[in-house]
């Protein structure tokens, strides 16, 4: 049974990795992989009621992550529909390439820590199209955006899906992960920024396209939705601390408040205008295929955990590699090839809170490594894949121009974390 489930999982992984070659959406592959793994498990089990109960338990935990993502994506779409991000883009007037590169890098870094790396990448790449006409220059900037988004998302519990998973699994806590990872994450950004700065020079050639806004909203309404939306996202960790309820409850609370406010703002408007700015329309625009992908991957990992495959792998890695630092760094580098969501889910299944309690340095290091290691290849993170599609960046161009600085930043951040842990712990 274990061999069959492992083979199904490996084949599913391969299909996900070669999504563009085989022309099958990775969400479909992930879903069928998860269903097949559990189907084999229950068919070979003598106690089918127990397997069903295990699945129900896992599914309850997974739904928390999925509804958290659903709420966050809806809030971001609602802000975008109200042109909230235009407040940010209209204030960038720098033309020097190097200075602009650093400005964009740090804006992406901190915005990603509040929103998430995927959403931030989409917003900033859209901004770059309005700021830079030259395609080659824009690709360099986009490469830095990928690195900055992943680095910025790693040090807060709401900035990256993998950090969110560790936070919701109680492997890490909010304040501790922010304190421990802010410096390594900054170094992971600064080193590539310095490296790429030597590759570009001169002034940016402004884009000919101008943004045209059609919703007719007042600046007051745009600002209100922007600050309330960002505030709702930032309030989630506070809500969890105050109520001890799961994070997705805080996210749903923030969404419901913003929903009520937008309904009140547009209550006197015509139906077509009101509909385009409503939460129901925002729900239609969110990337639901990504949510289904996470569901498929996570239930696949749950099957590997329930059948004992992951605990056995953990024992093998512990005995063979032994060094937890090398294990975490290896997982980070693997995330450049394999999606970091299943890697972190696998680690959560391999190592229990009894072995490594909450805020153990392994969980912190894993959050950093898995969150930033994907920048080494453009297909290694959701941010990279999104940027690749938006700017049509060639895989091998990224490999030649951006992978080396990304790798330098990754190892620099790893060294910084280990040094910090040695000095203060």
C-alpha cells in the first residue's frame, strides 16, 4: 500500500512540475492525486471507519487554511476594485534605475509582509508596466520583485502560504517569527539588490500607457477601503491573540466588516456600478483554481502522514542527515523545483510538536528557507509563476540573470539566521 501511494504521489508531483509541457492544469492533477491516495489507503485498510474519521479530521484543519486564503484574496480583490492600490502607484516618481530598483524592492518587501507574495507580485508587476517601457529593464525589476515578495512574505504569518501553514499549525507564533526572521529576510533581499544594481544604470524610459480609472469613486472612498482592507489583514494575528480562535475566523471577521462598509458606501448607487464593486464580484475574480490546488496537495500530504510514510521519512532524514540546519536548507532549495506548500506540509507531517515544540528554531528556519528558496528558479514560487506569465519571462533568462543573486541572497539569509540563533540563543 505504501509503495502504491508513494508512486501516485510522485507521479502527481511530476505532472504538477511539468504542467506547461503536458498541458494539464496543476490543480486538476493535485486534486486527483489527493483523492487517489486516500482511495488506496481506505481500500487496503481493514478499518474503513477509522480511515474516514482520519480524513474528516485532516479536512477540518485544511478548511481553516482554505477559508483563510479565500478571505484574504477577496479582501485584496475588493481593494483593487476600489483602486486602493492607485494611492501607492501614483506616488512613485523616481527615474534613476538603481534608486528605483531599491524603492521597488523595499515596497514589495513590506507590502508582501502585509498582503501575500502572490498578490504583491501581481500589483507591483502591474505598476512596473506603468513606470518602465523597456522590456529588458522591466524583466530585471520583475526578477527583483520575485525575490523581494518571497523574502517579505517569509517573516510574517500572513505574508506567505507556508508561513501561514506553520502559524496555523501552531509551529510558530506571530511576534516571535517576525522578530527572528526580519533580519535574515532583509539580507535575503539586500544582497540580490546590490548584485543587480551593478547590472543596470541610467534613467528609466517611462511607459506610454497611462492608467485610466472608470469607477468614479471619490478619493475618500478609495482611501477608506484601502486602509480598512489592509487593516483587516493586519488585525488577523491580533484577533487570534485576543480571542484564541483560529486565524481564519479573524480573516472572515475582517472580510465581513469590510463587506458591510462597502455595502453602505454604495447603497445609493445604480445596480451595475454597485455590482462591479461588491464582494460577490470580487469572489468571482479570485483565483479559485489556486485554492483547489492547495486542497489537493494538502490532502495528498495528509494521506502520506496518516499512512506513516512521512514519519518514516523523517526518521530516515534524522538518522542519515542528522543536522537540522542542512535539512532545513535542503528543503528550501528543493522548493525551487517543487512547490513549497507540499514541502512544508510534509515537514509538518514528519516532525511533531512533541519533537520540535512551538517556536523551535527548526520551524523558524524552515519558514525562512521554504519561503525564500523558491526565488532561485522562476517556477519555484507562486510569485515567480505569476510574474513569468505576466511579463513572458523566459525560464533560462531568469536562470542566467536572476538565479545567482537569488542564491546569494538565500545563503546570506540562512547564514544570518544561524549566526543570530548562535549569538542570542
